[in-house]
C-alpha cells in the first residue's frame, strides 16, 4: 500500500481504502480500479491523494468496525471544519457539543480495542483531522478511566478546540521551511487561540484551563525545563497523551518526517512520566491496538519474530515466534527480562501485519 497524490493518479490503479463523501456515502470501495471519471471526481472532491495497492498486493483485510471508523471520521472532519469557521467568525460554538456527543456515543462506551488507522493529512486539513483523532482517543480513554459523565463534555470540547489558534495562521506562513520559525509562529497562534477559547467558553473556564495546561506541559518537554508545579486536571492528562500520540503517528504531507509506529509512540510516552500521566497512557493502551497477533517485530537481541498473542499486562512483552530459531517465547517470562520489542517491522508490501488466518 502506498500514498499517491491526486495529480499522479493513473487509470487502473486500485484503491486501498474506501472513499466517502462528506455525508458518509461510499463513493469508491477498496479494490476498485480507477478510471478517468473517477480520477476527475477525486480531484474535484478536493482530496490531496489516496492510498493505492501495489500491482500484486491483495486488498488488505478490514473489519466492519474498521470501515465504519473511516466513514465516521470523514463525516466528522467536515463537520469540525464548518464549526471552527463559525467559531472564528462569530466567536460562538454552535454545534461543538453535538459533535462531542456523537463521538462519545460511538466511541465512548467500547469494551473492545479499536484499530486506530491514520489517514494522510495536508496543511489544509491537518488541524481538523488531528483534533478529531484526539477527541476520539479521549472518548475511549475517558471510558477506561471511569471519568464521570459530568466532566466528559468539558474535556471533550477541550480536546477538539485546543488547536483553534493554528487555524488563524495565514496560509503564506504555513509555506515556510524553517521549523524553528514555524514553531514560534504556532506558539504565538496558540496564545491567540486561548484568548478566543476564553471568550467562547467563558461559562466553562476548565475548557481553556485544560488547553493551557496541556500546552505548557508539552512546552516543558520541548524546551527541557521542569514542568510548572500545578494541580493537573484529568482533562489535561487525557489531552496531553492523546494529542502527542496522534502527532507522533500521523501520516502527513506537511514535512514533519516519517510517522512513528504505535510501538515507538507508546515507548516515547512511557519514557516521560513527568509529562504523560501513567494512568492516561494505560487507558490509551487499553483503548487501541498497539500490537496485534500477526505483527512482525524486531526484538532487542536483533532477531525478528511474529506476535502470536498479546500480553494484556504488558503490551511490550507478548508471546512471539522467533523466526531464526522457530521457537515460541513468552517475553513476560522472567528469563526474558532483558529482551523487549524494539519496533514493528513492515512487510515487503509496506504493511505492518499479516493475515490472522496465517496464524491458525
């Protein structure tokens, strides 16, 4: 599977993931071959590109839950875009609570883990896709953390609105190639956004408080200074973890580099307990698939292995089959205390996993 920009699409290419319109109606199913009218439609639809399959690559498996996950995100990204434009124009939130309720209804009561698939982002839609992912992760984490319903709405709105200031950065500045200067511009924009959040949500001050606390915590990590001593709100703990995990694993055309695998992103969160609350990180692990049976992984001894079963108690210590010795190893056993998973390994067609059918 690979990403192809819209202007490079060709007849006969096969679509790897379903494409929906803003109403959630399926336009093109996975496995469909592109035609000239389809390519024109995709261009008119405003997509910057799509995932396509390599010539000999089979259509990757997707569960009904995976398909609904993509459909849901397509709908909500367009709703958030419209809502944020209204907020910036009128300084009033019109439908944000409704969007939060939709996310909570769909993903705030799940007893199963979600295959949290990332999508391609451009400079134009990065913020909308990012905050939606943060909100969806937060909804799942809040459920696992048994947060009271009375707190959830403020936290959810904080997660969706925290990057509002970035939407007010002029397009011309987004084209800059200087990362440090861009960071400075975005930091200043965040401050402007917090002022607007304070105005729009003046009746619920914890929304701004969560946004500001999370921003300050992440700033302390970036600058190397000690975090401020403050009473960290539950919403801040959730937002900080969800925000960072999504940024680290995002697939973007904005020049931010290669995305981390879920395993490396989790290791990053675990390595900074002074910023990322342990219980919030645990809730993230309980909510989404970090490792799954069928994943190919690299072990700390340099060998490669196949994940056979996941260890619920320690996600980085699963049962694996080592390729070089053809031996099963339970990494949670004390004899493997010095062995860990380094990262997942992509297969030749650029996928991270094989079919679970191959494990039976």
